[in-house]
């Protein structure tokens, strides 16, 4: 029985081998048939592309590479050998032109394969060419375009929202933002040209030399307005292969980026504002305001992704990043003003700098003759400096103009002598930033309308479209209807590079010398007069800008800068100064003391007995009082010095004229601020001349007195002793 069972088992094995042998040959010949069809020019259909090699696991959903530019298959057969003799497929469409940077994976095997080393297709593979034009499948790979800056908490979507008809729209134009530097990125040079044999056919590629990993340098700290554009992409679901290992994204300028394969991935790009590629360097991919395209390739080096697929390439259309055809185009993004860019000033109008004495007037052509030598270029190679200049990108804020070297034949700015900035004394009053602080000023410039808000800094020179702001000036120490009093009727401010000032109107109604004001500047992103949106407002107002129903402009406003203004009689200068610089000031004012009761001691050299005078309601005078005043607390030092005189009735027909220097309290008993009506004691020393109606005059006598007085005074804004005197007129600095 055991022998019979063994014989039956061997017969079953032989029969199974005989039945399986005929099916194995066609399975091995399938790649050659596909390669031959591709060589004849017949494109591979979806089901044909799903054929797998022997031993490959069956796929639940066949892979569909419809709409691809190219599909490379392995292993190589007869057709593959022919393709290898013609040069063979490459990882990139043209490795002899493309610079490459590799991110987040080992670059050595990728660069070794590019140079002709051993990889899956080093012995030859068959390349199936698809539709070279635009395809909906490839365009669907691009899902969004986002913008990120160091001051932006979350990335901002500038393209990718759907309109009512399902079309993706450009929400914001990022051309006015600065460009992030990618000079630190290390990239591999293109592959050297392959030498040809005497017959003209390309020789076998040489073995790659030793490949070193390309290391990035330390990145430069990006400025606050440096924007980084990021493309959000998604590999087509119908052609998703879990076994793809790498992604290669190539632009039309000869730059490539390689990263690990993921179905959803992001790619940083640089918008080239001038419209020219410049010299490629592989550090970052380039996109253009007018649109363009990228090639996205998923590939392997050592194993097919599924079946016999080595790589697949799609063409992805990049939309225009500018809108020049719609009646309501996308608004331009603009960096937020810095804390010192918005300033309030009451000084003289700034004078434009004059031209150099030896140079031509501004705007005129350069005189003929030899040009001065240009400044030496910084070291670091051509590739290190191509990103901002040679790559076609203008410096931050240059707009969409050609490079300056192509427009202006004058010598570079580095060759001109630097212009020295005027010296500014920070201890003196001057323009103050709207950095949410507090300043002090006299009332006269505000009453005369000599004050204005200015947008300063280098950022405003990029402003090629109007920026709408809103200005508010309210009085906060008095209320009307439970709300601060608004002093500006129309606070609309449209900022352009040639008009970046907002004049404050003369203040008369609801304004007096001693007032507390709040000057605030708000962004106005929904204003129909503005075409620029500040970066911090873009995320909030994106839906309102694209909505058919206009939003509420007032609710969309955002505070950009503010300052609390203390209009101080007798203490403020003719221009703004900070509270720290102003501190407490000395003020001088006139007061009228009335003596309720006086104890006075006099002594004459020719009279040996002292004269003691006690009188009630017997004297009234006038005095110049000087005290120290806190303009913020509206409180004076409790004791003031006085220089004055009064007339007193001494009884028995005697009248005294007393000039004195004394001290008196300044605690007000009525009102506040400039009111100096007070009750207290007045003590002083002086000289008194006593006349007598009944007899001879007693003459000049020294006197010391102590009086209980009521003083009536008001610190009016016509006199100031805070560094210099001003008498109600604007003097300027």
C-alpha cells in the first residue's frame, strides 16, 4: 500500500507540472509584447498597463496610467535592449540638463543611478510615451497653493478655492511679498555629456565616480515678509502604487526635487517675478506669474512598483499667479507694517534729499564716458547667487519689472558712495511710532492742523496698488452718549508710494488744551478703494472677497497701530515726545492770592522795636507760580514757588506794598488739570514799602509773613516752560 501511495503522489506532481508549464511561457513573454507595442508607437491602455510579471501579487484594482506623459516598464527584453542602445530611459526627461536636490532620503543611490550606475533600468527598459499635452488627470494632481511667512501662524491658501461653476480661483496675488532665500540648499549638477563612438552611436555610460552626499549649509534667517509658496499635490488615485519609493518633481527651467513617495505631498516653489528662468541651480523649483507646468514622476530604483512598472510621469499645469483678465482681479498681498513704520509727526515737512553735486539730476540720462568699476561680486559661486538675481527673481519688493541691470545702464548702487543719514537727537521731540504707547504734546499744533500720520520704511516702495487704511481720532477723557467723542469725520486713508501721509485736520470742536486723545490706524481690507490686503487680514476676509454679497467693511477692520496723545497745557512741546522723555514738567502760571489772615513781622534798621501786624481780609495780590506737573496723572507737586506782590491794609491809615518770594500749596479744590484754585498757607520773605496817610512814610522794610490764603489760578496753554516758551503759535523743530 505504501508503494502504491508513493507512485500515485509522484504521478500527481508530474501532471501538475505538465499543466503549469504552458501557462508560464506566455506570462514571461507579456513584457516583451508590451514593450514591442510601445516601440511601435501604440499607447498602452488601462487594462494593458495592469499586466504583472511572474510572481507579482494580483492587484484588487488595476492601475490606470491614462493621461501620463511616460510609463517605463521592466524587465528589459528585445525592445529594452534597443532602447538601451539609443540611450535608454532616464529618471528625468533630460538628466544632462537638470539640476537635482534630494530631500528627506538618501541621495547617494539616486545620484549614482543618474550618473550611469546600476539600477533597475541600467540594462534597458521600455518607455511607453503617452499624450505630451495637457491632461485632466495630471492637472488634478495640483490641489492647492499656499503661502507661509515667519509672521503667519498658519499657511494661507492663495489658490484652490472653488467658484460657483467649480473652477479653482486665485484668491491672492503674492508678488509684492519678499522672497525666501534657498541659497543654503545643496544640489547635484547635471550629468556630463556621454562620449560617442567613432560610428556616432553613444558609447556605454561610464561607471559613476564616488558619490558623496550633498549637505545643506546653514539657512539664512528669513525676514518677516519673506513668503514661501508651497504646492499641495496628490498622486492620482487610479494609478496609486504602494511600492513606489521616490517622487521627482521637475520644472521647465531645469530644476528638480526628489523626495520619498507619498500620495499626498508638498513642494516649495519660488515665484520668478521677471518671467525668465535664469540659470538653473536645483535649489528650488520655479513658477511664473503667467503660469507654467511641472513634471511629476513616481519611480523606483531596484524593484518595480507593481507588475513591471518602474516609473510613471505626469504633466501638471501651474495656474497663473496673477489675474489680468477679470474685472475684479485677485487682490495683492502686502506685508504688515512694522511697529516703527507708522509714525505721527507735527514737525516741519521732510525735505527730499538733493542729488549729488557731481552727478546728473534725478531722471536724466547718464553722461557719456567710461563707467566707474562695478563692485566685486560676493564669493560663493554662480549657483549660490542665482536665486535672487540670476534665477530671474527680483529683490524683495521689486514687483514685476525686469531686472535692474536690464533697465538702467547706470553703475550699480554699490559703486556709488553711501549717503549719510541725517543725525537725529533722540532726546528731542520728534515723530513717534504708533506702537500702542503714549506721547505728550502741546495743544497748539493740534489746533492749527500741523500734525499728520506717515507710512515710512522701505516696504512702502513695493506698493504698486492702493492700500486702504482707516484713521480714527477720539477723545477719551470725555464721553458723549456713553462713547468716546470721534474728532474725525472722514478717516479714509488711501496709501500709495507717492502719497503716504494722512493730515490730521485742525481740532476745534470738542477739543481744549487739556485733553486725552487716542489716535488709531485700522486696516480696511474690504474697502472698494483698496486693491491690496495686508497679510494678517487675508485669512479673515478671503471668503468675503470672493462672496457675491459684499461684507461689512467696518467689521473687517483690524487695529494696525495706535497711540495715546496727552495734550498738556504748559507742558507739551510743539512735537510729540514719549512719556519717558517728557516726564514731569515745570509749568508757570499766574495766580491771585487773597489773604484771609496774615501774621507779619517787619524790622527797620532805624527802629529797634519789631512791628507785628495781624490783619484779616486785608491783602490781595498777583504772583507767578512755578510747580512741577505730571501730565499723565494730571497732578502737580503739592508745593509751588511763587514770585509776586500784594497790597495790604495795615490799619491806622497805613498801606503796604510787599514784594515777596514764597511757597504755597497747589492742591486744587475745584476742578482738575489746569485749574489751580487752592486753599492753604502762603509763606514768604520780601521787602515792603509802607506809606502813611496820617504821617510820614515809614519807608522800605524787610518782611516775613505767614498767611492763610485762597488762590485762584488757571494754567492756560499760552505759556510753557518745558524746555522753552511758546505763546500759542506753532514754531516747529
